[in-house]
């Protein structure tokens, strides 16, 4: 009887472990061939902000890295906030989100990310000085929290 209970307990544990492993999301690297940091200028960011919804557009981040996709949204959410979303089939439907914020003191700031829920890597836009920004590669596991619905 003890051996049957032990065998059932072992089988139950193995079943739970294999089930948990099957539910774990397999992440892949989308931007493995791209540089870790890319300098950006205001003109490139402004071109993105002027794209129209439904338009095909290419954002040339560097000579070797172009993000081509469809503008799925360009919204002026508030008087001081505009956000553009571009979805790229070249990068497994990854999203480039760029926001322009007009501060109360008249300055313009940008915030952006390139993310894909199943990708291990992505990019975050960071300000380096008054006129320049930099796309910096990030590990998305630390940014995106996995959710599971049962």
C-alpha cells in the first residue's frame, strides 16, 4: 500500500512539474543582431510623431536598423501628450511606442519603447542631453510581468 501511495505521489509531482514547464513562455531574442545602444535625434522622433494612422512607415534608427511597420495609432490624448504606436511584421509584430510630452515650462520630452510580449529583448528610449536621445537595449523579462489566466 505504501509503495502505491509513493508511486502516486511521485506521478502527481511529475505531472505538476511538467505542467508548469509547459506553461512557461519560451522567449526569443528579436534584436540580437542590433546594437545595444543607438543614438537618436529629435528630427527622427518628430517624423514618427507626424505619421498618420494606417500609414506604412520606416523609422531609420541607424544605417543597419530600420523599423518598418504600420501606424496603428496616433493619438493626442491630452493637450500635452501625443502617442504613436507602430507595429512591425519584420520584427514578429513588435510594437514601437513613442510619446511626446509638452511640459509646463515649454520643454518637449520623448518617451518610447520597442517591445514584444514573447521577446527576451527590446529597447527603451532614454534622454542623453537636451537634444539627443538614445535607444538602449533592455531585457524585457525585467520589464514585462507574465500573466496567466486559467
